C-alpha cells in the first residue's frame, strides 16, 4: 500500500498561475512526483520562457513528466507567434483544407517538441452541430462526422511523427451542447443511436489512428446516463472502453471548472471522477484546490473508498503512456 501511495501523484496533471512556477508549486510536484504539468499562455510569454519553465519543472519530476498544452489552433493556442500558432480548426474545415492543416500543424508540433512539450491536448473531435454553442464553435473542424474524422486522423499522425502524445476531446461530444462547462454543466440531448451515428465517428477515427488519451468533459447527456460524464462509470465503461475499444488513459477536463460543481468539493470531484474510470485528474492553475484534492484523494485510497485495483490499473495505464516517450518511468 505505501509503495502505491507514493506513486499516486502520477495520476495528477497540474497547472500553475503566473509566468513561472512558484517555489511552493515546484516543491509540491517534486515531493509528490506529480505525473505532469499543463502550461497556459501566461506560463509561455515567450518560447524561451516556456523552455525555461519546462526545464525547471523537469528537474523536479524525473524521470518522465508529461508536459502538456492545449495547442488547438486559433483562439486556443497557448504558444503565440509562428510557427507554433496556427489557424482555428473551423478555418481549415471551411476553406483551408486538410493539406494546409497538415503543413501548419507539423510546423507547430516540431516547435513544441523542441521546447520539451510532449503532450498536446488536441485534436478537438467535437462536431459543430449547435451554432449557439459558446465553447467549441471555432474549435471544431466542422459538423460532418466523416470530414472531422479526416482532420482527426491527420492530427494524430502529425503528432506521432514527431514523438508527441495527443488527446481526443471532449468526450462523448460537446458540440451539441449550448452551455460552456467552464461556467456550468453542459447538456446534450443525443441518445445512444444518434451518438453512434454522429459523435462517435471522429472519436473512433482517432482511436483507430492510435491516439494516446481521451479527455471527457463536464457534460450531462441524460439519454446516455443521468450522471454527469465526469462521474459516469457507464459512459467511461460502455462507450470508451467497450464501444471504442480504447484501453489507454482517460483524463478529466479541468476539475476546478464550475461545470463540475455538482460532484462536490475538489476532493470529492477527484474521487468521483477516478472511481468512474478516469486515470488522470486535471487541475489547472488553482494551487490551493490542487492540494486539497490531492490530500482528499490520498485519504480516500487509505480509507478504501478508492479500490486498490482501480489505482493499480490507472498507474499501469499512465506508465504505458509514458513508455511511449521512450524514456525511463517511475515504478
């Protein structure tokens, strides 16, 4: 048990506020051997600053930390300026096309890997089927499942060509929703049959292409399960593991978002998401929330509220993910 407890940090991906990580943040991630760190635009004011932050983090998180960003294109580019910054997904879907996307994204990935980034939380596999959606409008490649699937395949292939891990999002499909999970739990009304014919298609294409992770979102799709996806064991088990036949790590969306409020406090959110089947827990930029959640999570493992077998399975998946990077991993 104690050896497993020492590895629990591997199940967390954390962010920090400001241009550089604080001493307290670095001490915490180093002491707990956190699995990875996510960078935002404020952490990357220049390429050199991003490289230096990654160097400092990596010194504390040997041997192989996940260094993640959301570099989707358009409005969601944490790294600004050419060649890392490129057009929004919607522009490629509407007019620029597949080959232009391949070229632009390849240049971005080459730059990201040169800085030390090894995980891009992209591509967005959502469909732009609700024009009132405030969250993913320009972030979607289109509304036609087969067309979006082609962009997803290219995105995965380009990332892998440079040794970059990649992640499909926002499962099971955020495009049909009308609310932004940053502000409140999103809601979608598709049933299982419609999901199989529409939302599933780009995600299946990504899995078939060898994508490394899948990210869920704070969405209630009541015709699939009344429980929010973040806390839904049936959706993780039936749709991701069985329907998509995906056995890699599943990561949450940011658990400090207001959309996850119904799951409880930050610790309760982490426990609920993990027991539902997520393997990696994402906490972005709220360091105090992170510490509270981590302490609650460790306490739940010690108390038996989180089964040891569930922890070991998730740790094995994270280890397998990091082995793809071709470097030593924490055992």
